[in-house]
C-alpha cells in the first residue's frame, strides 16, 4: 500500500538551531518531544559538525511518544555567544514520519518550538518579530543552521545586532551542522529584528526567539516566545487567527510583508485595512474569537497569544492549500490545555481524537466570518482525564485537512503555544516499499478529498494497463526492474506532479526436491543459502534442517529485498524391519541352539548361505544375517557363538586311615553344583556339594567314588568321573575259646574288627561235622548254644572243641579255625 498520511509538520528529517535562553529566567530543562504515527520509528539525534556530541538513538512504537532530555548537553546546544560560528546544529532523522518540537523550561519561562521538517528549509527568509512589548530578561535573536557544507549566508539585520549595525549586509560561511546567532543589541520592542533579510546558496533553517517578553498589558507576566519559521516560498495570502486565552480579551498579530504595496483585508472586506511595504511589520489587535485575513501578496503571520498573562508566539500557517489530515501532539504538563481547530465546512463531523469520535463533534464548530461559510472553527479545552500529559495524542479527519493550534500552560507560570499543522501546499509523496514480482502494487495519494482528479502512469507499457485515473489504483508490474511511477494531480491550488521510483524485486529460489522416502534414514532438507531468513513448518529458522520423521515439510524463505517464496516436500521415513539376534552366545559343547531372525519378513540371508528364518550353529563363529521387508527396507544383525569344551573332573584322595577307615576325596575347586556318589560300602560324612568330601568306608574290597560338577561357564561333563577304590579293612582276629557261663566275662564267641565286615556269615561244626550254629549276618553274639536239627531251637550248651568257618562280608575272604567252649 502506498500512502501519504499528512501529519502535523511531520517528516523524517529535521534541522534546528536552538536559541540561547537567559539562565536567570529558567533556561532549562530542554527536551525534544518526539511523536510517531502509525509506524515504528527508529530515530537518531546528532550534531553533524560536533564530534564531541555522541548521537542519541531512540525507538518509538506506533502512536507513541518519547521525551529526550538534552539538558546535560545544553552548553553545546544553545547558540551562544552571538556573532560566532558554532557547531551546535541539531539533526533529527527518523525511519518513518514523526512530529518533533523543542521545549524549554517547565514552570516560569516555557515555550515550544514546532520543528517543520523540509518545510523549514529554504534559501530566502524574512524574520517576523513582535514589536509590541520589550524583553524583560535576555534579547530577541534569530539563529541559523546550515544543512550542507560550503553554505554562504547573507544577512541584512533590520536593527543593530551584536557585531553589525542595522541595514548593513554581511556574509558568513557555514558547513553542514554549523550555526550562527544574530542577537539584537536592545531589549526595546521597536528595536527587535523583524524584517531582517536572510539569503543563502544552499538550504538553511531559521529559528526566531524573544526572550522573557513582558506581559504587562495582560497582568505583568514575563515569558519566552519563539518558533521555527519557514522560507518565503512557504508563506501565503490567507490566514485565520483564532484568539487564545489571554486576559482582557485582546491579543496581537504581527504581519510582515515581503513585497511592497501588500494590501490587507479583514473578514472578507473588499476595502483594505492597511497597505504594507517590504520588510514592514503591521500590528493588529485581535478581539473577536476568529478573524479571517487575506492579503494581496504573501506575508508572514506571527500570532501573540497565551493563557492568563503568560505569552507565547507562533508562526501561523496559511490556510490556502495547506493543512493536515492527521496530527500527533503531546500535552507537556497537567496545566490548562486548549486546542484551536479550523477546517473547511463539511469536514467538521469527521474528527477522531484518540480513536474517539465523540470528543470533537460538529456542533463545536462555528463559521469563520468573511469566508462565505467555506471555513469553520472550534475552540476546545480538555481535562487530564480526556488527554493525559506525557503521552501521544492523535487527531485525524477522515474527510479533509485541518489546522491545529495548541496552548498548554498556567495563568502565571508559563505558556507553550504552537501550531502543529502542515505549512506547505499539498505535496503528496508516494511512499513506497520495495515490491516483489507477482505482487499487486496499491497506490494512493493522501487526503483524497483535496483532489479533483489524478492521472497515473506506471511506466510499464508491457503490462497492457499502464495508466489509471482511479484515486486508489492497483497495478501488476510485468517484470523485474525499476519503474518511475508518476501521478499528476489536480486540486484547488492547481496541478502538480509527484514521481516515485519503485523497484520490483525477484523472489528467492527455493526447491526442496521431489517427495522422498527412506528406510529409517533422516533426510537433510536444504533451502539454499542465498536468502536472509528461513522459517520451516517445524519453526526452525536455519537454511537446512534434518527430517527425522514422516510428514509434510514446508519452508518460507525471504531474501534481502523482503521477498518471500515457499516450497513443500513430503518425507516418508519408513521403519527398518525388526531384527534382534540377541546377545552373543557362549554355550557348552554339544548344546543345541537356534538363531531366530523373526517371522513376517520377505527375505533372509545368513552368512553361512542359509535363507531360512532360523539356523542352528554347531561350531564357533560369527553369524550375521540380512533381512528385508515388503517396504524393501533392509536390516542386519550379527551374533558371535562360542562352543565351550565340557570339563573332565578329576578325583584325588588322601591316605585311608586304618584306625578310622576314613579318607578324603577332592576335585577341582571353584566349580558349581558338585555331585559326589560313593558305592554302598561307604558313607559321605562331610563336604557333600563341595569340591572335597570325607568318606568313611564300612566295607572292604573294591569300591567306587564318582563326581561331576558345572564349571565357571556353565558346562558339565556328559558322564561322571569314577574312581575305583580297593578298601583294605582291619584284619579279623580269631578267638580260641569262650565261656558262656553268664558271669559277664567272655560269654560270646567274638571276632575283633568284625564290625568292618557287615553281612559276614558264621558256620560252627561238631567234631563229626554237624552244624551246631549258623548266622548269615553274624554280630559277635553266639553264646555256644547248639541248634536242633532244624536249626531253629537252641539246645543245651556242650563243652568241647568246635570247628568254625567265617565268611567275611564284602571282602571275599574266609577265616577257619577251632574254638573251645568251657564252663
């Protein structure tokens, strides 16, 4: 959108020469009051000619305000001493249009100087001053700042100034940012500097100042007055003066002619009230609320107004072909605030103050005498509840332009008086931003109500629609390039042309490629590296990203021209088929194992050439497999298999104790699950389940001891280890006689050590060979009784000698002998 919203003396570049104000009557604090419109503004305050001044940077939000305290720099801002070239010129630059005024003092000597941007710059000026009241403290002066190097300024003072007499021309040379102060030698009103002539070869800006002028006529106050003025090409012939709020219902206006034989007409009268010649100042009392003035030739109008007895002066804008559609201002203090508003009849019902349509209504306006109802005016006052101090306020008219005067102060403390509307004739700008190819450009000249018609030329004949007469045309440029867009507009002040250069910029190139699919592999998406910024759909802002999951990925890239393009790509990250052969295996030799790659897959290929889901290795090795699924994604895994040899247990032993018939057997230590087995002739008396056992042999002859265990890697022998043992038990000692008489001594036939041979069999025979006694498990318990023929019932004991045969249990040995039985 290309617009030009005319703000109150708004611009992006302002030059200002700050006057010296008497310190004895409050010359401080000093502020720059900055107000923005509908755009964010970055502002720099500098002194181009003064390397000791560090530039100040300020950022203001849309419809915001910022007060910059310059008091710490006052000694390098106020232009003193007079008649000296100084480096004190202020330059204020902003990225978008702002309103600026310079404010001096708070309580006793305040004034505001409304900076007029480009409208303040020119090469010829006459200086308007009041000539009614003297300076109480300080002097009147005009201060000049150059905007370019090698600026030659010619000055002809109307009265004596410091360094030069009246009406004597002199020249000074100024470089960019340098200043010069011409200060009156007298404080008398009739010796002020009204009508001084200033010319230059390059643009300059001029400030006028009347320090501490007396308000004796209105009650005795003393107050600072001043303003930044405009060159003669910005003054006009029609003015409306709205009375302010001074005591005694009378104010003054001072009219400075820049041509001879300038006739002055008041309130539409056809009879001139005065004829004013070049450099002459005509003073007129203002007694009615609104007065209309018209002159035959352009003049300066300086209005002295204020509040109570506190005075202020301001340079009035000509109403012809000037004004603002929107004005931004700041109420400096909580003191009285009055606004004087004038506009053309028909616009009065279209005012908005701070987004409120009810604060300025059509009923507040009255016709301006002598204008045939063409102009209306309203004088309004506002409380701090309606307009707060220290914050930006915005007045706009949705139909046409208007003029605004502001008076803020106290009846005895001080007054600030300034006009905040545009001084220049209607001169729109086509504010542009670089467009991008394929964008539709929208154009508009501001405050269309001022226009009768407009003709556009887009300098793009290849488009086929190169012209338009619409107030708000649209155009689609045919190709890249720079175009000089021209608007010829027609309005009440004539015809004019505005040209704006526009550049149509290329879009960035971005191509993410065709949609892609991978098997569990992240995809790097690259949007190139030729652009300034990147914004992906996952909020990342780098030129490339890694897509780890499936989805639609979109990127918007913006190049250095602010042009954007986008592209999208579908990424399908397919999962790999699941495969897990498990941890490496260490098994025992001969153990059956199965390696399983899982079911449901399309293809299997083992390292041994097998193409089945499972294999059963029988030897050591590294086994790997590659599998694939229906998505043609492959996966692989590897497992190491080790077959460990089975252990061969050994059995070692100590020497058999002949006294106890006990022996220790032991095998390899630090194994697990020991299992010992001894033959029936022995008993494990300790160590079962360990690597060493203690065995007591109860039978002689050939015995066995066996063992098995699980080693440290979990293997055991397939068969137990068996050790054959020949047990050599104590010899059985025979007896020769016993006496079974019941006396408890030697009553039984007993063999020593027989208990080592369980199951021994004893046979006793008579002399003729008959069996008299028999036992299949003799326990050393025969008392000599003879068995009957059936060997079941015992008979009388007989004395005599008997033959016996003892077959030892478990020893395969027979002991023979004779025994004597006696009583």
